[in-house]
C-alpha cells in the first residue's frame, strides 16, 4: 500500500479534528479526499507528510512509519499545500534548482529541465515567480513537489482560485501525473473529482462517512431522484410542490423545472396529469442524473452525526 492510515485521532485541546480515521490507498490510485471546511482534510494531509504528529493511531507511506521513519516518508512524498509557499523573488528555474539542491539530487540541471517540461513551464522558466499568474505558480508548486521523484503526491486544493482555462490545464496535468504516481487530492470542486479521481473518500466532522468509487457514491445518501421537466407555459413552485411525492421544485431556466422526489414514487403520471389540468403541454421530461455534489451535501449536512 502507498498510504495506510490506522485509527488516527488528532486533538487540538478538547476538539477532535480527526476521530479514529482509517483508510488505505494503493499504488497509482488517484483519490479525492473531500469534506466541508473544518472536516479534518488538511490535518490528515499534514500528518501524512510528517508536519503534524497524530494524538493517537498510526500511519505509513510506502511502508515507512510516520513516527519512526519520518525522513523516509518525506523522501517518498511530494506535498503541495493549499497556500502554495513560494519564494516570489526567485526565478522559476532558480527556485527549482534550489529545491533540487535541498534534496541533494544528482545532475540538478537535467532534473530541473525535466520538471519544467513536464509541467509546461518552458516559456516561464526565466521569469520571477512573483510575476507569474496563479495557474503558473501552481505549476511551479507541482514541479517542486515532484522534483525528487516521489511515489506519492499529496495535493491540498491544487486548483483553488484558477480561471476555467487554468483549471482544465491543471486537471489534465494531475490526471497525467496520476498514471505514474499515487495522488491524494483535496478539493471542493465536485466536477474536478469526477474528472480526475477514480475513488472518493468523504470526511465529515473528523470521521470517514464514505469511501468508494465516484460512480458508486452517486447511489449513496437518501433515496431521492430528480426529474427535469419543461412546460410550454408558466407554473409555480408552490403548485408543483402540491403534487404527491414531490419533495422539492426548483426553477432552472424559462419554464424548465427540476423536481426532486423519493425513488419509491414515480411522479411522471402525476406531472402529465398536472399539465393537463393546468392547460399546459409537457415539452420535455427526463430523469436528471444524480451527481456527486448532491451526495456530498447529504453526507455532510449539518444535521448528520
């Protein structure tokens, strides 16, 4: 196993940031580590990178224990924290050479050249880091995290604050990296998880509440279904909510609505009858795909646990 976490608990005073957390991540897996703010994601990542000791429990990375072999763990882990700490007065190439020197790598220039090519920094390598856009700074962060050729990459909110074009580029880069390394990725963007991650771990209030493939997680949570319906005229949420079995009615655009209902009730006949009674026509009617974001909200809702 690349990462093995066994009954990890971390306390800050009387507060438990992590409460008896256990999971394993195999080689060349790309795993999304999700949770609301304050759920314990960054704390877990800091423990795995030996920046923070656990209060109880144990963990290992590439077979090395985080307590007894922390230097071996650090040699095998590349870490990109949420707030990318870069020396903005250094040039890109200069900074990566400095990082490679800290790891005492051989043939530093060749390694820096390789990393610059791998993350797409060729045109920016002679610029100061402070002059780079957020997207290119993230590339510099990824390059420094990978320069010592770690077997495991731990990325905390790597696409935070990027524009749509930068998002797409960094996602493609992470996906490509994940073909050769184990990647543990923290993010709040559900589309990112679906695009990059083969597996998802969801943490809430310091505890694991879900751990499965993304496609399987869509079937978790409460058993609700959604129906997208478009009428040829106007109606109201109040009128649609009055239909037996409808739990929620949300207007999307124009006369299109998303109706949420319990999967035990097929509301389609009632929707057609509603249209007839109101003198409306149903232009489109289709089942709306349940997405990961809906499951995430249900599993981390404030009233749970």
